[in-house]
C-alpha cells in the first residue's frame, strides 16, 4: 500500500504535468517562439518524467527512489528556466516544478 509521502509526491507530480503542459502550449503561442525553445523543451521533458515518476510510485516500483531523484533534477531545471520568463504561465509552471522537486527529494 502506498504511504502518505508517496501520495503527496504523486499529487505534486501530476500537478506539475498539468502546469508543464499548460506552459508548453502557451509558449508555442508566444510571439517569439524561438526565445521560448528551452522552456518548451524542458516543459516536455519535465511532464514526461513526472508522469513516469507518478506511475513508478503508483506501481511501487523498486526504482521509484532513483526515478524521483532524476525527476527532482529535471523539475528544478525546468523551474529555473521558467523563472527567467515574465509570462504568467511560466511563473505558475516554475512554482509547480519547485514544489514537485521538493516532494520528489523527500522520496529520493
């Protein structure tokens, strides 16, 4: 059975997936998409690893701790990139990424 820490981390990961997907879609609509290319790339990578981490915890994978460690690193990188931009969607994404990174570090 999943413990409370896993449940909190899964929730943070899934919220981060939503924030990254929203940011990704909004970045594609920005005037200077080229300027947003790093943000777009990291949004995709972050959403993917967060989905993977949530699934690993849900299935009680023996690799959940290592996956969460990598997830925290990618979330941190995505958050730092999003922080560089003034767009509201980037600010919200950065906040979600940092929350997820903290939650994943507790698992790792």
